[in-house]
């Protein structure tokens, strides 16, 4: 009998500053403001509760190419967004060369900031 299991979504950080903003409430409150900081913690909790980014019930998760990198963009609050890229050493790919997001369970948080209108 095969056990029923699922992938656990793992998140790493591009920088120590991003990690601190996500892990230390006072850092996020100072950098983003209390309302945005609270929304960020909620969105991160949402991410840890799903197996893949596209299972997020809110946040308008979508794929975009940013500086030639394929990223997941997730709305946080009032124009504030987070960008995540694949955190795999060898990212699973589709036949067309794009990321196979159905097999990606490691994400790297690379940006938190104000949404560019082109996104």
C-alpha cells in the first residue's frame, strides 16, 4: 500500500534582511508598517498551509518573468507584493523550458515591495 503524502512547501530567502522581515515582527512593523506587516505574516502562513503556490485561496498568485527569471508574484496588501522564485538547485522544467510549478516545492523569497504597474 502506498502512503498518501504531499510535498511540503519550503521557503528560503534571498537575503538576511528579507528573512528578518519575515521572521521578526518588529522588523516587519518597522520596515512595512503594522498593517502591511500583519498582512505579510498572514500571507506567509497561507503559503505554509499549501503544497503549491497555485493552491493559495487569496493573494492573486500569478507567474511573471522578471529580469528573465520566472517568478510567482503574490499580493500582500495595498500594492505591496512578494516575488518568489524556484528554490531548487535544479528546477523542474516543462517541455517548453518554463518552470514546472506543479513539481516545485521549494521557493525563494526574493522581493517584498510596491507593485510595479506592469505586473
